[in-house]
């Protein structure tokens, strides 16, 4: 683990007041196709991209002074075990990634959960890391009563509620694409693919949802 802080870049502050002109989300060109799925399936399954959701990669050993410092900036405890998520899934929350690695997310506001200067000050002299990962992955939301069935066509884990409860997040392949999969609601899943895989994964999900769709929308 790094012995010095790697702080979030200044784009964190830019998002707090407005996105850079001309910035395009990785799956924006498929937004109409995603919107059509919800209409054609009559709500059985819906897909959308959460554009420019805040994502901060954090590194610290749970229970350490570094973890405490990060928790004070976040206003949230870090998860302590595999699959755990802390915070509000509709706003700021933290996903467990590995024993000393976490992903802090905020889907409700286009501002960082703590900015680079706060993390830098909090981790001064401590081992730890905070990196802006918003450009690394995009965020897709798959919702509806058939959402689980769509994912089961290519997900490598058991998605039954007894094995993958609401509030759980794991790293898993979906088809050939590695994703972070977060069940944020009973019928709601967030997927975090690398931005370069966004086009492929959206098209995969659209194809998997096709059996729940009816006549085409003109």
C-alpha cells in the first residue's frame, strides 16, 4: 500500500460547480435505446446510465489511523467485510473492494464525498490513498421485476436474495466484462464497468432484456 497520499484531481472541484463543456458519458450514444427498453417492457426492466457519478478509490487498513481519518472526511464508516456497503445507496456510500480497498460513491450529487485537499490533510503522514476514479468506470442502473433474470443470463454469482441480499456489492464478471455489481434495492442493481466496456455491456444488457419487451416503439 502506498505510504503517501495520492489525492483526487482538480476535476473533483469542477464537478461540484458544473461539468466541463463537451464531456460525454461513455454510454450516452445508447441513451435512447436504454430508455426504449423500459417502455417496450412496460416497466419489467429498465436500464439507464448514471452520468458522472462520483467515484473515489480509497486505500486504508480498517481500524487504523488512516481508516479513521478517511471516515472523518466521508462522514461514514468504512465497510469491514466482503460484500458490505455502508451509507445511503441513494446518495453517498462506500463499497468494500478488498481488505484495504474501498470505493466511495455518490450518485445523488455531482460533487466529491470529500475533496482532494480534505483527504490530503486527513492522511498527512499516514499510509493511505484517495484517488478520483470517476473517469475510470461508468455507472449503469438496471431496475425492475425482471432485472435479476436479465443479469442471470451472464452473471457468474448466485443472485438469489438468500445469497446476494439487498445492500451487497461484489466484483464479478457479467458475460465477459468484469464489473462491480451492487444490489442497491430489491429490484435494483448498479453495475460499474470500465468506461471502455460501456458500449459492449449496454448492448449485452439490451439483448438480454429483449425477451421481456413487446412491440417496438415507433
